[in-house]
């Protein structure tokens, strides 16, 4: 058995992680939408013998702590019953927050007009980090209006992380 795992290497582990993430997402999506909320993002990470299942849930008008607790109470027993995660795990349910992380092109488009910070996988014009106002995100291109008035167009594939900035 060990030989099969070692031959599978990281590709096998990556495929297993993806399969687990897809099953988690399907189960969480059903629970969260059934409760009248939006599953904003699901993250699954495994390190050693422990895993973290992290959900960001949202709703019109914002999510509250008791909403997060309700999702956790409903989803936790289902995760245990379905036995999707092969190790011990921690379930975290939270709101994306005011400085919410941005994951998909749809997130950037949804928050067009808002201030954001973006970090790239590789430098563009000698910089990896940019702060500006999201103009648009469509067709694989993210457009930011920078504080100096310039417009920056970035391939979305180069975006490593993004987060809305609090505006006071």
C-alpha cells in the first residue's frame, strides 16, 4: 500500500484534495443555501494529520455571529456522517468581513467601484502589490484605477490574492 501512495506522489494527493474539496463544497453549498445564505468561499487545507475546513458565508445585509454558529451546528454533523475529511479537522465558519478576501473574477466584478489591495504571483512594472479602486474584471482582465489616476490592467491569472480595503 505504501508503494502505491509513493508512486502516486503529489499528483495523487492533489487529486484527492480536489475530490475532497468538491465534495465539501457540494455539501456546504446545499446546507448554506438551504439556510438562506450565500457560500462566498470554501477553503480546505490539510497539514500533517489535521485539516481545516473554512467557510465564508454571507447574506444580504451581512452575516452575524449567530448565523455562523447555526451553519456550523448544521454542517458539522453532516460532515461527520458523510466522512468526507479523512483526518481530524476543524470547521471554521465566518463572515467575509468588511475587508473581505476576493477569490474569483466574479468577486472583483461584484465589488467594482470599491478600493482593494491586490498581490500578484509575479511583478508587473517592478511591483507585486497594488492598491486601487476596482474598475472591472471581465474576460480574464482586472482593471484597477490607481491613486495617481493611472489605469492598470492585469491578467487575472497573475492575481495571487486580493482583499477589499476598509473605506472610512
